């Protein structure tokens, strides 16, 4: 009892000291605000890309934050100007897109999501924070939380895929990793949840395009990860380029004030995306830059990234009464609060020798390798060709076998390719490697070298073909209308198949490509999103069976890009696919209109995807047994206790990502066919069985219903415990 009381007392003291620190910060913010001129306030709202070239403006207090300076010597130099030469000595906030690692590059975020491992993702974000804060960066523009249901959109690489629950879990893990234990710790890297909102729903997957999303769908699908990250303490938020239903996010008062501030109680800082304020002129939503500035600030934006409209026009807008002083003060409060929270006033400078010391630390590389191992998805393994026999002879070819720059993926400004371990470098530790470099990059169409590779294959026990996308083919502004392998990569795979040797294909890409025809031309396929610095070692371990694949698809794999957008958790249709429809080539001549199956499907590609969300094989097999829930009917305040036995029925020690899905059978509006509500990674030795338990609160079944209320509606539900979103047997239950 005594210990319990002591613990409670400590907890209470901790809470009150947090509250006191917060009150102290608010007081300091107010005191500083009192001293500031309007010009100085406006200066804080201005963010520019660059450093010493802005010395004059920094000294004049005209810049609040800079981006893209990562040399600690320059960071200190500009910080010294801000602290020592500007009138009030307000430190700068230095920012950078640290998206999946700073120096040590982790798998792209889509790959991180494929791990379904929040611990490994949090660790990755911590590594990124330690390395980047050592260079003087205290703010990253990550995590990107945009739900992406269309792989044509190049930025699918930067997010966690199509599912709101997975997105929330991964986003929160990243926020925790970046920000660490204490905001004022010098290794705290302020997170920025982006892009608020709907940016991933760009029409047709065309970047920057309009998004038509209803309020209900925003609330049920696009908001949850933002809300979860803000609840987890994310310090900043970025608006998005796109409009939703005609209103550009940077000028959307309902989003930035009513939802973000009032409903969610966000007290962090809101920044525009790069010139997204100015781009409201191109949108035809603002007359000119001045009008765009008024719209943005009145909508609730605090800081302008690179439109230069705030610095140029805010003063006049205040004088003209188009912006109130109260509005400006609020924006500046949010900026100063962040700077005080980060301890920048106490600790503006960085130890200039630290950055190079911590970059690529062995434990950072080990964490990146672990993440890359867990992110690879085994899509096919005919005849158990994988793992390959260690010390056997393998022919290694393909454009991604030794592509140190491209395997890092998109948004890797600071990763240095000389540190990249490519598969070609790593495979020698396990195999006798014959390397014939055929295609030199993913778009290469030159097939002359294929013959030499076929000849060399005669001496090999198996062929491993590394294909995929160059880093530049995914990411911002890199949408594609076709998702098949570029160049002559499919031809290369087919040429290797023609040798009669076992063919293993490894894909390193920024998105889920359409690889159906390539699957038919190989025995095994390991799908690794761009795996980062340590990708080569991770893949070599997986190919050799030193590690066993456990990644699961964070996005649906399509048969054909014409199926996009396609996602597992779509609303139930009145004519669901029955699987007995007549496909294109089987349609008899002059067939009657209704004899083909009037359901939701494509005549040419059927209904189903190539691989469903959550899919991924292992070198072993798993058996689910005795799946049960503790009751038939639950109250809304209950929790659902789920239990099951999981057995490793194969020969390798391995990890299964167990997924729990729920379906609300009847709602006041149409509900999704299934929704992920939980997952867990379970590791098992060969033959081992573990009894597993999981709990879901009934309140987690709530959604925004017909009346736009967030409620659990009473009625019938179904629940699945399975290894992917298309497997398992439904268990029924009721909510009273
Ligand atoms: C991107 C943002 C990024 C910003 C700063 C923009 O083009 O959309 O995601 O954070 O640039 O580099």
C-alpha cells in the first residue's frame, strides 16, 4: 500500500510539475509578446529555405524559422545572429524533411508500415532524431499521415498506406520516437503531422489535385491518424496543397480552427506547405498574394513556408483592418510556445563536433537493418525455393542489385550513398556470387546483355533478379498512370526464367507495383519497399534464411493500375462480388444483359486484388486455432477479450503479424466491409504453440454516423483474427 501511495504521489508531482512548466511557458510567451513590435511578430511567422544568405533579415528579426540548413557550423552561425544581433534575441527554429532517417536511412515509411511493428518504427524515428538534432535541426516535417488508396500517387511512399488504424499506430510511434521523453531535451525533434488534409486522395492519383471527401469520410478515414498523433503530443501540423470539396486546406477555417483547435484542443503550431498560401492564387481562391495571406492567417495558419506573403503583406493587412492584432498574437503565441517548449532559449546552439560522431553509429545501422528485415514482404515462394541454400552459387543481376542511391528511396537529402550496403555487397557473406550487371537502371531498355547473363546462369544454382524503381520514380510530383515494372525489367525476369534455373525476384520500389505477370515468370518474390542504408544486408539475410520474412502489405496490390483506387476497407455495396461472374474472354456472343453477374467487378480484371491488404507469407506456416471472444453480447463500456492459439507448423522460427478485423453489419450509414482494429507480432519456434490474447474496447467501434455523432451503434458485428484482410472465419457478436 505504502509503495502504491508513494507512486501515486510521484505521479501527482510529475503531473503538477508538467502543469507548472506549462504555466511557466505561457507566462514567458506573454511577457515576450508584450515586448514585440508588429514587425517582430510578423518576422516570427516567416519561414525561409536557407541560412547565412539571410543574415540581414535574421538580424532584423524578420525570420522565425529556416529550413534545409544541416551544417552545424552554419546552424550555430545563423543562430548566433538571431540570439545576439536581433533586438529580442529570439532563437531560430531550424527544420528539415527528415522523413525516414537523417544519415542512417531507414526503409521508406510505406516499408516501415509493412513491419506492423510500432517498436521498430519508434526506434527508427529516435535514431533520426538523435542524428538530425546533432546537426542542429529541431523540427522535422514528418510523419506524413495521408491515407493513400491509389499507388499511382507517388507520395504513397511517404505514408503508412491505406488503413486509418495502421496509419494512426505508425504515426504515433514516429511522433514518440522523434520527440522522445522531454521536449526540451536537445535530442527532441519536433514532429509535424502532414498534410492536413486529404492530400493522399488526389483525384486519379495525380499529385496536388483536388480531393472530393465528405465530412463523414474525413472524420472516419482521414482525420483519425491526425487526432491520434495530436493526442500523443505532436508539436506541429502542416496544411496540404490540395483543396477538399473546393476549399484549399491552407485557407480552410473549419479545418484549422473549428476541428483542430476547438474540437481537438491543439496548442501546437500550424505551418503551410511550401508556398501553399501563395498557391491559393493559382487555385483561384485568392485574388493575389496579399489576399492569400489574409485568408491563410484568418483561417488559422501560424507560419508561412516560402510564399513570402506573410512578411510582405501582414502589416498592411493589419493596418487595413483585414487581420486583427488578436489573430496575429495568437499565431505568434503558438510559435513562441514551441520555441520555449523545445528549450531553444536556453540551448540555442549545438556541439559542432557531435553530428559526425553520431551519424551511422553501429546501433543506428543495426536498427535500420532490423526495420528493413521486418519490412520485406514475401509474396510468392513456389516449391519453397526460398531461403536459398547458403554457400550455393547464385547469379545476381538486375538494376537494383547494386544501386546505392536508389535503394535509399525518396526524401533522403542527407543519407550518403557511400554508406549504403547494397545486396551485391552483402550477398557474398552467404553465397558464392556471380554478378552480371544487365540493366543499369530501372527504366533501361537495353537488352543486349541478357545473353551473357543467361550464359552465366548455367553455372549458378539459382538466379536472384533485383528490380524495382529508381528513387526518383516515387515521391512528390512523381505520379504514374501505369504501375508495371519500368524499362525492360519484366523482359529480364522472363529471360532468366527461360534458363530453367530457379528465379527469385526481389523488388525495391516506392509503391505497390502491378507485378502479376512477373510473378508468373519467377519462383519466389520478395517485395521490399526502398529499404534504406542497410537494405542489402537485410535482404541477404532473408534470402539466406538467417532471417525470415514477416512484412505484410500496408496497401492492396492491384492486378492492373485500372483497378485503382482499391482498398480493402471499402463501403459495403448493394451488389457485392460473388466470385461467379463471367469475365471478358468467357462472354458468349450476344449474351443477355443480365447473364454475366450484375455485381461490382471488372470484366477484364475481375474483382479481387492481386494481394489483399495485410498479406505476406513466411518461410514457415502458421495455424490459427480456438479463436474465441469472451461474450456473445457486449455493453458499450465493455472490452472484447479475444483469445486464440497460434502454432508454427513449419520448419523455421518466425514471426506472424496477427490482424484483427471487425465489421459493423448494419449502420445508420453504409459501413466498411472490414476494418483493422488491432494487430500483434507473435514469434514462434518450429512446432511451438502460443496462447494469445488481445483486447479491443467496444468504444473503439465508434464512428461518425448519420447524425454526425461519434458513437457505437448497437447491433450485430463480426470479427476476424487472421494473417491478412481476406482470410479467417467470422465470429459474430452483438453490442447492446
Ligand atoms: C512538401 C512537404 C515538405 C515541404 C518542405 C513540400 O513540397 O509537400 O511535404 O515538407 O515541401 O520541404
